[in-house]
């Protein structure tokens, strides 16, 4: 199963991690450390949602979960409750 939010389709992205850009107390390093590749993953949670009267288990990001708890509606889903 892919690491994707089932509501907003937020997914894993690849970026770079910089070790240090400048030296201690603002002085410059002679050689800058190489930028290493890293992975940014969404914070997915397993939640049981009531969608139109049916209980459905979904893996959703915390942003969507917060939005559902606040307004009980996300995008195409109009009648959603958590639990």
C-alpha cells in the first residue's frame, strides 16, 4: 500500500538536507558539507470515519483529520464524522 493520504492524496516527496551552511558564530567553513538526499513523508494516521452512514477505515494525514474534526466536511465528502 502506497504512503498516500486517501483524501487529499498528499504523498512522499524527496528533498535535500544541508548539513551546515555557515560556520559557528557566523564564520564561513572552508568547504561546505554535501547536500544529502532525504525523504519527507506525510504524517498519516489510521482513522475510522463515518461516510454517509458507513464506517470506513482510512489512512489520512493529520491536516485532513484536523479539518474533519473541525468542520465535519472535506472536499467531496459532506457527511463525515470521526469514530
